């Protein structure tokens, strides 16, 4: 599981940062990639990454500002022409209006996709997706326009059957392994009685990734980020710019740190960086934040962050 | 007057060519830039050029395929934040539907522009714009979807008053120069009678630039390109791919050459190059065309072509 930041800028593209798009790479976990926001030029960034568009299974939109959605029509159209498995469906989650934007764009341009789109327009807060391996919760933030934060919770992995240990005890593989894996007690042909529970490793706790849309500092960010392995938070402004941040419905780096600390998040990634902060100034944003919170980093375009198990 | 090619690719962005956008730079002529098509990422390309968004006075859209329009919402939104003279209006010409696409995009994203947009949705062929310095004619091409070609005709420049010649004859500057410039005959204080017509240089013939949307070979391309100084024609396919071009409603390089020859165009620029033609293969497209027409060139992204007077 990795986060790949395809666009880390705020508002408009800059030479060094494209507008927002974040890929959550779940290739090992479900052979899929999830996108969070698709600013203009996201398909161009993907062309320079090793993400394959047909692997994109779900798109979560935080809010409908142009710098977070104007890349959708192009990405969706181009996805029709890429990869062999052209009919792979895609599900798009986002605030009401996302369907109208996409459908109008595709209809006016007479784009006929080779795959179906399912829309999930969010109205209530809560679980927006859940299956055997992941659950995603959404809550509203504070950005003037409706803006959601997403908490992606990986289900715990059951302990693995310790095959090496079984082999050492000369228990031959076969249907018996399945029974042991399910924790059953089995009598072997040679009379030995073995308990599956003795051959199953520790369960692995699932990881939690929280990706917030643009927002002022708000309590829901803390709830969504509770004990997260990684919290991705905007940082449009820097230390001492709290008033400016508030009036533009954005956050400072230090407000993001407060959220991370209150939530008990393990790692804080700052993105949505204003073009005013280039080069050394972006480093300064990180440095200011690190004085208050050790595990913080200002991400840059194309950066890949591994999310390890505990 | 220059053409600057901001995107010269076909269908989807490629590493070496962005999707279509062409700037007609009229800085000397009217302190303005006109855009022809605005594919996704055009604002990113403009960021890497020396075009200032607020100088963009008019946008002409050839057709509504995504690779020609998906950059519009982003370009128009960002233009609000650039330059000091924020209220400079913009006029957008294009097929019916262009207004719905833009208005939906701006409304869903709650983008509030600092300047007005005037829409001219084309229904009939003919003159779509005319003032003292330029006229623009549009005609329909053959591309499945409604696709227009534009013929931009610069008005002839009146001859300049030959000030040096007047000075040599010791005719002092003053209101008399205005009269002479208008071709009047004037009696000077010293009694000499001078005829303005003797002091006015040759009129300069205006230039003609023809920019066609995607199309099969069609007679209207020849009409629009008649005696053009520069004809910009798509070349999605190469020699020997006529059938493929026809079935996809596109042209080959050699079909573009036929149009240029029949129209008597002075120079042919080939664009909308498929990603299949990279590097040497794009050179080959040009070479094949040059065997039939001397003054032909396959353009690349960011190339600037000067359009001289005759
Ligand atoms: Zn926003
Ligand atoms: Zn087209």
C-alpha cells in the first residue's frame, strides 16, 4: 500500500506542482488503484507515473472546486483507449453535482466510454463503501463548498497458517491444511491430534489512511484521522497566516499539526501547497511543522510514500 | 503575427505532444492573442510559454471532442487570477453545446470569474467576426461531429505617410501631415502645393491564416484555405492510410497536401499528429508530404511560426 502524489499544488497549476490528485496504490491488497481528486492534467501525470488507468477502480472526490475535478473528463475518456481489459467498471464517489459535471462533459464531447461508470453522490456522512478488505468512511469538513474527508480502513488480516512449522512436524500438505487454517482440531492418520490454533500466526492489524479535502481546522478532521497510520492534510498557508487561511476556508501547516496530534495520527503528510511556497519556502513549511510534530512531511509531485504495517 | 502551437497531438496527451491548442499571436496587430481549441493542459502549456492569459481576447473552438475542449474550464478559471487587468472580457466561438459545457463546469465548481464571457454558438457558415483589422469566416468540415474550419483575414494596411521624404523637402510636421496622410492636396505657407498621394507608400496586403478542425478531405477546406499565407491542417494519418483516415473521419498528410495545392496556400503546417508517429516517424510524415509540396512542415509543441507579409 502506497500513496502516490500526482498533484500537490493549490488552486492553479504551477511549474513545480500540478493541481490536486492523489493515488492510493492497492496493488498487493486488491490489484487496484484508488484516486482521490482528479485536477486538470492528472492523466498527463499518470502518463509519467507507472499507474495504469485501467487499474483505477474507484475515484473519491473531496469537493467540486475546479482544481480537484477538471481532469475527470479527460482521464475517463482516455481510460477507454488504454489497456486490454477495456470494460473494467469504475465507481465515482463525491458531492452532489459530480455526476452532472461528468455526464455533461462526456455528452457534449460525444465521448462514448467502453466501460460503465457507477456514481455514488454523497448526502449523508458515514460508510460509503465496504467489502471484505476495506471500508471507507466520509465526513463533511469546513470549506465553504461541501468538502469531504475520507478515512480508508483496511480490515485486519487473519493470521497466516505457519506452513514451515507444519512441515517440520512432518504433517503432509493436503485438505488437512485447510482445516487447520480454520482453527479446527484434526486427528492425523498416524494418530497424532493437532490443534489448528497452534499453527496460526499473529493477525495483522489493518492500516488506516485518512485523506482530507480542503478545509479549515475542524473537529471532523480529528475524528476521521483517529489513530491513522497516515493523515493527508492540506496546508495552503504557513505559520502566522491563520487569519488568511480562515478567510479563504483553508488551513495552515500548524493547524494541520494540531489535527494530527489531537487525532493521534502516526504520520502527517502536508499537501495542497500554495505556489507562493517554492523551493526553500516549502522546506520552511515542513520545518515549522516539525517543531510541533516529529513525523511530518511536505510532499511533492510524483512522491511515493510507503504505508507499512505496524 | 505568429502561430504558437501549444498542443500538436491527436486524441490523448502523449509525452511529447499535448492535445490540441493553437495560439494566434496578434500582439503587434491588436495587442491580443486568439486561441484555437483548448485541450486539457492548455493552461499548463501557457505557463511554459510567454503568453499572458489576460491577453487572450477570443477563443475559437473547431469541434467539441474532448481533446479540443477539456482545458477550457481550467483555463477560464485560472485566467481570473492572472494579470492586473482582471476584467478583460473574452468571446468564445464554437459549435452549439460549448456554452452548456463551460457553464455547467463553472457552475458545478462554483467558479466565479472576474470577467464576462460572451458566447457565439455557430449555426450558419459565414463571417463570425469582423472589425477594422480582421475578419473571421467559418465553414463546416467533415468529421462526424460538427467541426468548423476558420479563415482569418487581416484587412489590408493603408500605405504609411513617408515622413522622411516630407522632412527632406523641408515640410514641417503639424496638422498638415494629417491632411497629406488622408491624400489631400495642401498649399503650404510658403506657397508650394503638395499632393498627399505623392507621399503615401504602397498599401500592405493583409495576411490570411486558415486553421481547420479535425476533418476528412473536403471541399470546404479548399475554400477556406484559398490563397492562404498559412494553412494549418490535421494529419492524424500518414501515406497509405487513406482508408483508416476515412473510417475515423480524419486525414492523411498527403490529403492535407492536396487541399493546400488546390487552395493555392503558400505554406502548409501539419498538426494533430498521432502518438504512433514519434521522433523519426514524424519526420517521415513531413518528408512524404514534401515530395508533393515544397513548403510543408510538421509542427511540434511550443513551436512558433512567424507569418510574414508578402
Ligand atoms: Zn478547494
Ligand atoms: Zn476530433
